[in-house]
């Protein structure tokens, strides 16, 4: 028979958002289990930035510290992946890949997003070291260097205009963004950002990160850091398990405190907002945990 344990809340995902919610609920003396199957979304980065008192800390170090703090309050940390979710009379039953079962009155999804990198040779190796997404996360570290922005979405032009704040040497690669509007070209010109036509084929890296961007034409453009907007996806298995409502951008729709469209299921962090930074994701998770504990109190005192 599989092992079954009961909890007030099971949190799927052990990044900073999930662990922030776990810390609050653990301190509220709730029975909490955190299930984690993989590293945080920013695990490839050498350091996390913009997090007060911990600026420059390696992402995995931040997670390790958060795990230790949560465990202090009795939060159970479970390594593994959930493979099924079934509604029960009292809430939900989560089945793990190891066969273990976790029962909970409520579930919080904090699994983040899965980034889908552009189909370029060398992209995987460069991710987090020479290929970046967020100027606020990595702009300071590559300030005043030769930078580029990969044209893939409508927001790519804005990203190039923004990145110019960190370096006077920014180029915009049109890549798959065909038919760049004249207004966009004028804005880039005004900002001092040259436009490089053609598709990017590969990223050439060195020991310290990126060295150059190679085009289909065979030309190589010196570049120390390339920024892009990768596609990001919510875990399809969770979507299938809970059947929650998704927004137009593919993220989970929640109300002001993190409730999804499914009773007893909440969501926090990047799974609800692809642009959420570490501090905002942890802060939103704190608020969700407080709201969820209030709901648990109402359930504890409900009259039959």
C-alpha cells in the first residue's frame, strides 16, 4: 500500500514563491508539505539580483536558505514530482512519482514556468551566462559592454530601448521579427541602437560567456550579451490535472489573492505572472498564504 500523509496544504514547487507561502503557513502552525521536482527557473544564472539583503547570491543558495527556514517551522520538504491530482471529500490527493500520496485541504501551485529558448546553436550553453532575458536582473553585470537584443516578439523593440539604459553599445537583431515598423526603426535610431537585418543562426561563447552572434549570412557580430524574450509554458501536467482557467498569455488565471478557478487550488509566482521577479513573487505568495490561512480558519469553525 502507498504511504499516505495528510496536511492542511500541499505546495507544488519549491522555489522562493512556494517556500515563502510555506514559511507563512508553517509559522501559522499549519501542516504543510512542499513538493519539488526541479531547480528554480533562474538556476542557470550565476547570481540572483534585486533581492534586498541577498543581492548577488547564487539562486540555489537562496533556495537552500529558504528550505532551512521553512523546515524550522515543521514544513515537510518532499523531493519528487506530482503525477496526478484527484479531488477527495476533504480536498485533494496528490500522487507522487515515487508512489507516495499526499492529501491536503488545499493545494498551492508554485511550479513556475518552463522557458523555451530560441532555436539557436549554443543557446542552451549560453543561457544565464551570455544569453539573458531580464535587463533588471543582468543589465548591471554587462553594463557598458557590447549587447544585443534578439527580435522575436512585439516587446523585443521595447527591450532594446530599455537595455540602452545600461550600455551605449546595443544592437537590435531583427531575426524572426520581419517587417519592422518604420516607427520602431525611428525609435531605435533615436536611442542609438543600430538594426542588424537577418536571422541569427548561432551563439559563439567563451569561458566568460558570449563572444559573438552568428547570422545565417555567415557574418559574425561581436557581442558580450544577448537578451531575448523566450517562450514560457505552464506545466501541462498540472493544467490537465486541475483544469484551471488560463489567461491569454498561457499563465494561470487567479484573483487578487491567488485563488484559481478551481475550488481549493491556489497559484503563486511565475505560474501566474511571467514577469514576476523574486521579491514580488515571494511577496505575492506571502499574501496568498495569509488569505489561505483565513479560509482554513473559516473551514475550522464552519457549522455542520
